[in-house]
C-alpha cells in the first residue's frame, strides 16, 4: 500500500470522515471519524493474523510436496516484497477496498494496487481486467492502460455483487440497507440546504414596525453575535426577544442514528471479537477465544485464498491427481507449554503423529530412529465392524493354540505339560 492509499483509507483521522471503498467504482460507506480507530484496528488485526499463515501444497494422501505456490507465497513473492508484506498488504486491500490483486509475471507475483484495476471485460476468451497505473502526476505513462487475462491475475475479493469485483465488508453492509442509502441523501440535502437549526430567536414586533426594520435588526444581530470571531461572548437580547430551542422529532433522531456505523457494527461486519479491541467481555480464556476467532474468521479468509490459488495456479492434471492447497492455521493457535505437551501426547498415543513429528513441532531435535517414525496406538483397540473376529485377545506365543476358544486356560495347561516333561527328563 502506498502513501496515497493509506491517506484515502484513514483520512477520517483529519476530521473529514473516512470512506470505505464500495467495490471498484461505486458509492462509499461513510464512517464517523470517532470510529476510524476501530475500523483501522479491525483491518490491521485481519492483516496481521493472515500474514502469519503459511501455505502448503499437498498430494492426494495429505503429504506436503514442493510446489511453486508455496515457494512464492512463503518465501519470495517478488523481487522487492517479502512474504509477510505480500500477505499483509493483500488482506489490507481486500478489507479496505474489497479486492486485492497479484499479477503472475514469470516465476514472481507482482502486487497490483486495487485502485489501479478500473474495469473488466467478459467475452469468448474469458475474463480480462483493465489496469490503469496511478503514480507520479508528471509521469506520462499514467495514461496508459493495459489488459491482463484473469488467468494471470490472482484476485482475492470480498463479498461480490457481480461475481467479479468484491465489496469491502463495511461497504457491503452499507449497500444492503436501502433505507440507509436513501436516508443519507435526504439528510445530507437537509443539512446542506440549511433546513435545520437548533435554536430560533422569538421576537415580539412592536406595532408600527416595517419589514425593512425587522430585516435590518436581524442583520445587525447576526453581525454582532454570529461567526467564530464572536464566539465565547455574551448575547444581549433586546427587549421583547428570547432564544427558543427547536426540538428534533423522535423519528428524525432515529433516522440520523441509523446512518452512523458504530463500534459494534464495524466489528461485526469484519467478524472481529470485542476482546481483540481491548474490551474483554468473554468468560473464555485467551486460548479458547483465539481458537474461535481463527476457526470462525481467519479460516473463512484462508478458504477464499485457497480456492483462488487452486483455480489459477494448479494444472488440470494436478487437480485430477488430488493435489490441493492448505493454509496452516495451527500457527495461530496459542497455547501454554503444558497445553501443547498434552495435545501432542494425545496425538502420539492415538496414532495421529509419530514421536519424531511431535518432538519437532515442540522445537526439539526429534526422535531420529526407526521407532521414532512409527505411529503407535494401544493394542486393546479393536474395530467395531469386526468385533467377533477380534473380541478375544490372541497373542503370538509358541505355547498358545490359537484354534482354541479359551486361550488363557489352554496356555496354562500347555505350560504345565512342558514343566512335567522337563521334570521327567523327557
């Protein structure tokens, strides 16, 4: 994101109000300047969290395999942008503008600011984007637009209204409330035309006064008390005048309130829990809250990225073989050391992980032996579908006749017979 993008996204800090871009070229969703910090924090949380998530390419058996997708996304997206910056910038654009773009150029991914993708075309050859570079006003190349095939442009979008361009979450919420849109234009015109004032001066006109005298008196009052240069002074009303407050109808007050995006509205559309904005109102511990956020918010974001990467960066042959993309969300799940130990212990005891895998995930050197590579489980576990076959515990022993139904009793008898043979010298 360049300086201009940051200014556009956060210009509410200067008191002029923040507008979240409505897709590519539509209306803006107004955000009160008081809530600019909430908006910025929500987008920053999503960007920071998603920037930590690596991508893995796996085969049909779930084994991680080397692939250009993971090389680009995890190590070197381009010649000037590191992977953390690429992921963070992509997620920032997606939430602030509803769209983020990366163009495939050879074996690199080139970041394209969302504001530069100005249009699209769909014809027999498929989907094509139009890119209009935005840079130095003195750069003549800024007037040169170019077209890029959708196959060469990774497009990560928010909620899409037309199947191509996405909306930012806040703009999508704004667009779905037709009453809110109508109220915005109505109230805006109402205030812009000076149709509402909070106070009025009530005056008793003496008999015999002319209209010109009333106008001149009103102008003199405005010149004396109105304007910033007269602020803080005391108003001296002539005899027969008083200031009367004007009440706003309750329906108008309700209408004005519906136009404001509150803290709760912003956090809900971005699916950010309140505790992440220093408002810990949950009885859950940090680990449980983080798990809910990762599973309910980040997982949905990762799913959108996964499908775009698979659609445009996997070949048909790879997809037929079961090659797929996964984001490792486990890196976001924080836990105490004791909790990690218990989790990996359970995974090893139930055959989900090998001792070597568990040791390495904990940061240790691993168990680099034959038995460290095995998956273990307890011997008494039997499949329910074959209960009759496995219901009797049958151990490999030279003194146990496995054809017998009562192995324990026959094992004792066999041992006694062998002892008698030894005692008799046979």
